[in-house]
């Protein structure tokens, strides 16, 4: 959360979306961990209601009004929400997450939990891949060189460093890719700084 470049770009898109929804008079819901993650303009002037969720199906709704004269936002209690679980007439369990039948159950809420888990896993995989690409760009050539010293048997063949094997080894073992140009530069550094690597 310390690097907020993504934050500004997403907030611009979010403001445009909110403006569009208000113009079309369509309700727009934003599930978010904490309202402070939103841009100040959005949370102060574009939100009419805040729903504070306490648990599954339980929440408190507040109406939000911003002052037209001073920089102040007013929150007033509006109502409480208390929804029963979906398919509660077919299953008495409070949650599907601890149920042994979750993977095979055909109730709507079980299908929803499976779909949610699939989406979360997909988002995690995408975020992890993106983070690894960024991290590999931030690594210096010297740092990558030191990583290579831990896996020489993966790219040294008959006393020679095979560049393509080096690229593949770094990707498989450490999860990041380097370009051909960087790989050739890396090979040159290894030959100068660590000629003993060819003895593997």
C-alpha cells in the first residue's frame, strides 16, 4: 500500500464510473475494506450511503451528506440490515465453508462459495505474477548473478553456460523472466567474476 501510483489511476476510473452511474440514475455498489482507501472526493461527495457489514447478512446503513459550506461530511444512522442465509430452508448450516459437501453441493450458496473461491484464486495468481514481474525489474544484475550461483547445474553444460537454459532456470526456480540481452550480459559477468562455475 506504500506505492500509490496504481491508486491514482484507479480512482480516476472510479470517479468516471460513479459519475456515469449517477447520470443514468443506476445504483452502484463498491465493496471495499475501508472507505479511507477511496479518494477523498469520492468518499465525501459521491457516496450517498455507507453500509457497514458486521457479518454474513448483517449490516448497518448510514446516510452520508456533505456540507455545502464547510469541508465536513455528516453520517447519520439510516437502518439495520438482517438477511437470512440463502437456501436456509434447505440447509440449516450457518456457513458453507466448514461443510464437507461444499465441493459437490448443488445449493445456490454453495455454488456461489465455489465461484468466489475461484475468482479469488485467479485474482491472487494475477497479482502474484504482476508482483514477480515488477520485482524482477527491480533486481540488479548483481543480485540476479548471485541467484545464478545457487543453481549452476541447471544452465552449465559441458563447461559452457547455455543462455537459454539460464533464462529457463531463473524462470522455473525464482519465478521471473529476463530478456536475451540481459541473459548474455549475465553470462559475461559470471565468466569474469566466477569462472569456477564452469567446473560444475
